[in-house]
């Protein structure tokens, strides 16, 4: 199989058209199987996926060490093609509570030093603060990443969940490869101001939550029990009437999927892929089975009639509930 590629920004790297988001292998979606996680990363690399996404705060370094193990045990040719995108800046305590973000230049370099060790690599391919630190101008945070680039420890600057004004300020400081932000059939806020801005500035999107954290994957059910530490147990979209409403949207999508002989997840991923060559969906598969399903989306072509049917099944503002709990919504520069 030949993997399609896309380029991140005007100066960024060429990456596989689908990236693998590794977060769920360590945190936020309940228990994951370590051996299966490593096997999934290996299978992704074998299929030609070159972009692996993580955050240093995903189970406090666990996710980076997992990726490090997968890279160490992968065939050399695959390891050499892999690009690792890392988010930093989230502050947590031993109980896992979140207490803010730190984008001070010294902190950025400190975070990077630990990440390089945990990943077992000599450079990070794309480095970004997970959320804007409101107390530190973005120019200073990006400036620190630029210093790391000059020293060879980082290759490219990325952004995460920031709005148009911050994107412009960051892009005036250094070339930006990509903005990582939630984008899916039911999270389309980015289309209003953010996507036109990234397009104007030649910045790509790495889209996460393409399956809305499993909600629109076709595999989520109304009666699924979630552990207390599962993000979805607290996500407005997964609660009561909201969940019922959102799963009705999935049922409408399922009809289109069935007509095309593909799965719901494949339609949802293919729709994001169809939004433009500047968009790279990060799929959160944590098993080889889910990965294979996700990769199948690369073979799904949505023609004009399909796209119209999808729009009708899931109109732009159809979702019930915000994409984050209220307190976390306030941390999103992208939602201001
Ligand atoms: N920048 C940011 O603020 C930010 C925020 C969140 C995530 N991210 C990054 O984006 C990546 C992707 O986000 P996400 O994990 O929330 O995305 P997602 O792909 O929308 O959701 C992944 C979840 O969907 C379920 N799923 C069902 N069918 C699937 C299939 N065929 N392929 C993949 N998943 C399927 C999986 O649950 P089951 O395993 O239970 O089936 C999995 O836990 C993360 O891993 C992380 O690297 C970034």
C-alpha cells in the first residue's frame, strides 16, 4: 500500500495523510493494553503512517515512553520515517488534576529536555504548547521553541487550540507548520475564522477528535459505561439527552455509510480528509483493528452527492453539548 502524503505548512515536513494520535493509549479514555498499543504503532508505521502525536502530560510521560518503546522496537527503516509531534505546557499534580499551563521560555526548554529522554530521540519533529499560557506572550513561547530549533533539538513549531489573533502573532515570530485543533463533522467552529486564517498564512491543520472521541465512530452505544477517569464521562456531548441526540446523528450517518459499503468511522474520517490538502486528521486508534478501519478511510471518495447527503445527515451546528466541559472551554484561546 502506498500512503498518500500531505505537507504541514509551507516550511513543514511531508507527513502521511493520516496521523496516529497516541493519547488514548495512555490516558483519558479508560484502560488501554500496552502490548496492543505498541503493536498498533508498529502496524501504523508499517502501513506508511509517519506522524505520531503525543503530549508530555498524557499520563505524565507514559505516552512518550510508550512511543519511545515502539520506535526502539520498530524496524530501522520505519523508525527513521517516523515524525513525532509533542505537546507540552500542561501542569498537573500526582492525582492527575490540571492546574494551568506554563509557556515561559525556561519551562519550554525544561519540558523539551524531559521529552527527548522519554522518547529516546535526539529531536522532536513538531513542538507546541497544548494551550496558550495567558500569562506569557505567545512570541516568548514560540521564541523558545525557535531556540530549540537552532540547537537541533526541535524541527518545527506547531500550535494547539489557539484563535486567529494568536495564530497571527505566532506566525509573525516564526514559521508555523500546523495548528492542532478539534475538527469533525460535529465540531466545525474552526471553519469560521481559524481555517481562513491558517490558509491565508500557509499553516496546515492537524485535526483531532475527528471521531469526536469515539462518539461519531459508529461504535459508541447509549448504554456504554465509562470509568470516572474517562474524559467522556464528563464531556457534555456524552451526557443524557445530548448523547441521545448526538447518536441520532450517527444513525443518520450510518445510512449513508451502509449505502456506500463503508463504516461510519470511515465516512467521518473521509469527510475531514475531503476538507482540503492542508488538513491531516489524527486518528486516535489504539488497537490494530481500529487502525485498519481508520486507514480504510483513505480509500473512501466522497463525491458531491455524498457530501451533500453527509451535510444533510449532520448539519454544521447539529451537535448537542460543547466539545469540552465548561471549565476547560475557558482555557481554549480558539473559542474566544
Ligand atoms: N491538541 C489537543 O488539544 C488535543 C486534544 C485531544 C487529542 N489530541 C490528539 O489527537 C489525537 C486524536 O484524538 P482523539 O483520540 O480524541 O480522536 P478520535 O479519533 O476522535 O477518538 C478516538 C476514540 O475513538 C474510538 N474509535 C472508534 N472507532 C475508531 C476507529 N476506527 N479509529 C480510531 N478510533 C476509533 C476509540 O475508542 P475505543 O478504543 O474505545 O474504540 C478512541 O478512543 C489524540 O490521540 C491526541 O494525540 C490533541
